[in-house]
């Protein structure tokens, strides 16, 4: 299996856009916001599913990963429906292809929230062991700073926005791995900050005839 990122874009808003998609590809939408994300929609009518949804109402901070299977339409204006009423939001969208033509499914997730603790790092905690050797890792972190992140895992930082308002920042990363394991969204920041949230979702492409076990989204509201 060969997984490739086809296109990606991000913005300091609650929406990001992709160009024309290829039917059957995986679309991943990551959000850092000051309010709970209650749904995702776009102009091409994709059916968006929740992989990770964590919202800390005390800190007015949320982190989310949503995904959809591309229908071949132009996925413009991918928008997070929300209860923001707040001061910041970042959004990032990406399209991924499996050269083997497998059917994409969510496998494992992990998410963490540091609360008010101060540190110069972020760590989602580890997922359960993945069920397939070749998988796509999609990570996201947000923090109460204007500091850029350095990613350790997933290894490839693809977006870092430190201008999302209210001194908040969000970055995303991805990586294709070739062995089963327990993976995490982990990295460092230039100096200690509080209110750090990090999340990871792993995705696998199942070959024709396979029957993947069901995966449940990870949801935290507190």
C-alpha cells in the first residue's frame, strides 16, 4: 500500500477549502477552536464523520479531527459548525490517496488536554496498537500561545498557524508508518505554555474483500 497526500490547505478561520477530489480518497479536517465543534459540512455534500472531539469549556478550547470519503466533488468551504461565540479558530483540510485502491476506515485515536499546566511540549498520549502495518497518522495540536510547534510524531509538519487570534496557535502533521504500534501526536514548543491540546487519528485502507472492525470516535466534553 502506498499512501500519498494529494492536496492540503489551512486558514485562521472555521473553514478551509480543497480543489476537485478523487472519488474514494480520504479527506481529513482538523480544527482548533474556542468552542465545541458540532458538525462539519462542505459545498460538495460530503458526509463528515467524527474521529476526535475534545472540548474544555473551562478553558474555552476545543480540538477535533473529522474525516470523509471523497465523492469526486470540489470540497470547497469545508466548515466547522460550532458553538464558538469566541475569539479564535483554525482549520486545516487534506486529501489522501491509497495507490492500492483500498477502502479507507478510521482505526485508532488518542487525545489529551494539559489544562492549565505549563510545559514546552505537547503529547496526545498513545493510541491502542494499530491493526494494520501500513497506516496514515494524522495529528493536530493547539495551544494558548503564538509559538510554532516542532513535531516529533507524526514526523511531517504540514501546517502551522500562529495568527489565529487571541494569541492561540494550531499546527498539523502527518506520517505514513509501515509497522503496527501505539502512536501519538507529540512535539515541542519554543517555551512553556498552558492550555495545550493534542490529538491523533490513524487511518487504514482495507483491500477489497477485507472486513475491518468497527472504530468508535473519541469524544470528551468537560
